C-alpha cells in the first residue's frame, strides 16, 4: 500500500527566507507525486506534480520539488517565501499501475510566514 | 461548470440524522473522489469513482457512509445516523483519466454534528 509522511506538522519562516517542506513516500514502483496547497476555507490547489522525466519539477507560485528515488523523497522548495504563501501544504502519491488512481495524502505541513 | 462545485458549503445537523452532500464535478471528468478532512488531520480517502467501473469503497469508515454517482456526473455522499465524530470537511475532487492527471478539488462541505 502506498503511504506518505510529512514529518513537519508546522513550520515558521520569515518572509524572504528560503523554504523546504519534507515529504517521504512509500510505494513499490515509480509513483506519481503531487504537492497541493490549501488556504484557509479553500479547497486544494495543485502546485506541481511528478510522474516521469526530469526529477526537478517546477510549479506555480515559484515552487519547485525534487524527486529522489534513493531517498523516497519529494521535498518542496521555494527560494524566497512571501507572506501569501502561509497555508497548509499536502504531499500526495498516486499509484502508477493498475486501475486504482486514488491519491494518498500526507498529514500536511502548516506554514506560518513572519513579517 | 468552471470547477468542482460542492453543496451545501456548510451543514449543521443533529446527531442521529441523515445528511446528503452533493458534488458536481468538472464536465467531462470521468474520475471522482471523496475525501474527509478532520480538524488537524490530513485528507482521508473515502471513495473513488472511475467511469462505469465499480467504485473503490475501501476508504468508507463504516456502513453508515455510502455514495453514488448518477450518469457518470453528479455524486452524492450520504451519511446515515450521523455521529459527532463525523464532523469534518468533506472534499470532492474530479479528474480526467490518464497518466499523472491532476485532481481538481471543490471547496468542501463543512459538516458539524451537534
């Protein structure tokens, strides 16, 4: 069974600082990996996704993530955080084989941005 | 429509009552998902519909929960004899079929059982 771990429940950074949110997954084959962001009272918005090719993927809002098979990780990064980035971030994995396409989410990382 | 639409946006119900939550997916999307997000928790998978295939109900927490999708479009999640632990935000998502497709989420229905 696939699973996702986000070890950091809450991260606080200052505006302008760099950011890295950790995500580790468990899946037997090459997974499909996603990062979503959820602002208060909103649904989830896709930031970026990986399913093949270049292991460094670029997303919206200046975010990027790197797939590292050897570490089973898909960490999200941003070089300079803006106050509007304060939100909850979810890493997710989907199977790459079979008919099941359900997304399995991590428990989320809440990001606070200090002025 | 332009996005995934869920109704109602908020629902307060008394313990023991039945509730129905509705999801209108993006037109043409064959896959539809329901997730539950409890306070301080991640997203818990409930059920997945894909075209005319039998739904994946493996995430439904009890037989009080059921869902249907009529005509491959609108879906209804029904919770019978609601309990306080059912209080959560219920999120619906839809996607096309294919490699690495993006799931688009609705804004959710906040269910409060009192």
